[in-house]
């Protein structure tokens, strides 16, 4: 049994990682300040699993180095999911994005180095590619980030590489492509497009679409992202790598809307608005590196993932599970 620390373990992706690790019988510690994560994600039956109790919680920010050192003491792996998410949030408040995503990541790396952690897996973002026009996106392309969020995630990758090469702390950076699935909060003003669309259609409301809806995304089901994290922690020869984590295919927002309406069985009329600053037009992952170095292979087809996501939201429509983010 290994000891895993999941930063941001009460958040969308982090809580899904925790569930998988608990189910596998690993010892899990969570670092979270609940600025965007939810306590319910760590206390509900789905989070606990059948084998173990609630993961050990270290409540606080990744900007608190002393807290991190306590959490990391004796740990084998750190899965660093904590971040202040959203391109649009970072456009509004770039200083907050930098503090959480850059300073926080540097604190994580320093604490991991000092505590003798074997490997840090860093949650980066496909937004790092920015305006690079070629598709699909490959890790050897020169990044051209378009938002403070993208800059912060790319900066974290550089810090990971330096700590891997200079200090001998093994790191793997995963560039996530448009992750969706259960536990994603639809009520934040910065919520991602799939939970927003699902919520609108279930409520019979007309969703807003920024642009003409022909922008495309490589939508990746969260279970595949969780699997990539566990593979990245354990894979030999992966240290120092940056790997895309996506489905390897893309769908337009108009296609997404049509699929969701068919799955849910309701029709809505989208309201098309001006494009937003910092948004990338097309996103599509080349996942060859993840296949080669991690043994990663997407397991959940897009429509299956949407059905599982819709079902999860339907089961929780009348609950107070979702609380607005700050």
C-alpha cells in the first residue's frame, strides 16, 4: 500500500481521484482549502468507498508550506490537482490565479522535495497551447498561452521540469483537455460548458453559447483523467515528461448541445453571444506520448460519458449537493 496526497482533493477531478485511490485500498491524504472544493465530496458514501474511512484531511491552502510539509511527510506520491480554475476567472483576477497556480505549485514542489516524495504528478492544461493553429496538439509544439490561467499552468510545468532535472524530484505534467463528468459543479459563474448545458436543458432553459458554436473541444471523461494520474504516478520512464490527456477526438459545441438534448429528451433554443476573451477556438489532443510513456488509453466514449454525467446530475437535481463557489 502506497501513501498518496491529493491536493485539491475535494474538487471535481481531485475527488474523483480520491474515490479511485480509496477503492484500491491506498492510504490517501487530502489537502484542500474548500475555496472551490466541497466537503460533501469527502464525506458522502461515494467518496468513502467500501474499504476505508474518510481520507485524512489537511485543511488549508497549497500556499501554506508548513501545512504541505505535514501532509507530505512519509508520502510516496503527490497528485497535485489544486488550482484556481477557469480562464475567465483568471482574466478577471490574474493575481489570484498566479498566487494559487504558480506560487501554490512551487510550494508543493519544494515541500515534496524536502519530504522525500517519490513523484509529483502535476495537473496542467491544454490551454497552454493557446493560439497554436495546428491540430492535433502535440507536446513538442511551442506554447502560446492566451490567458493568465494558461500562463500559470505553463509556468507550473516549467517548475516541474526544473525540480525534476535539478533536484531529482520526479515529476510528470499532464495537460488535461476539457474534462467533464460526475462531481463537476454547474452552479459556479465559472462553470465549464457541459455542466452548464446539462443544467439548462434539465431545467428547460435556453443555454448561452459564446461564438457560433462551431468551436471544438476534445472532451475527456473524468475517469480517463483519473486513470492517467495513477499511471503517471507509477509508470517507469515517465519522469520529466509532459503528456496530453484527452480523448483524441473533438466535437463542436453545437454537436454537444444536440447530443445532450437527445440524451435528456428535451429541446432548447441556444442563445448565441459574442466570443469571450481568452477562449481557444479548437482543441484536439495527440495522445501518442501518453500512450507510449504512461500506457494510457481512453476507455469511455464521448456519448457514454455524457450519459453517465447526465444520469449523475439527474439523481441530484433535488438535492443541495452543489454549493456556489466563492
